[in-house]
């Protein structure tokens, strides 16, 4: 995803779970069982929780749903496969605020009063760049040196 889109996702994670991958609370009144609860970084509940749970069972049997890397892999895959228009629009967003708003309204879909409050917050406060969430980018480690064919070693 573009850096603009990624910043939009990260801003929503902050709003949804305060970056707590273990957060779980009841908020899906039309569902029973575990789908009644919102889970993790993205607060997957209802049909999205059922999809995440099935994906975990199929691709990572026995894995803990609280794993933030698995939550993020699923969220990206789910967004690309099941919300392709949201994915595309986020990648083309002209601002981090636009990307965050698209993700909130097109993927997360909180109750309208919460959505409107969140969108107003993005508009008023703005959405920081990715580095505000992750820290400064680091240079990739240098590739290991390979011995040269024209070595000057004495024979």
C-alpha cells in the first residue's frame, strides 16, 4: 500500500484499539459467540471476525488470534480481496486524511455517530505520516561482500 494509505490505516488502528492487539470487547449486537466481540488492532467483529477466524484456521492452525503480524496480514489481504475499491481508492488518496476516512468508512464501518466523530477528528487534527507511528526509516543492511575473482591474495 502507498505510504499515504498506510498512514490512513495506522491512524484508524490508533482510534480502534490504541495499538493493543489483545483488545477484545462486545460490540456486535447482531452476532453470537466470538463474532459478538471486536478483536485486536482492527477490532474485527461480526462477519469480519468469522472471516479472520476461518483464515487463521486454514493458514495458521493453532495460531493465537492476538498475533499483531497475523492480524495485519489478514487485514491487508481482506482489504485487497473483499474491498478492492477501498484498497484502490486508498492507494490513490491525495492526503493521509482522505485515506484514513476511506478506510474508516469503507472497511471498518463503525456506527454512524462514531464514524462522523472520527472523520471530523481526521479533518481537524490531521493524520501524521507513517514515520510518526513507526519511527524514522532505517537504511537496509548492506549486502554481504562476495570474494572477488581478481583477488590480490598472494599465491
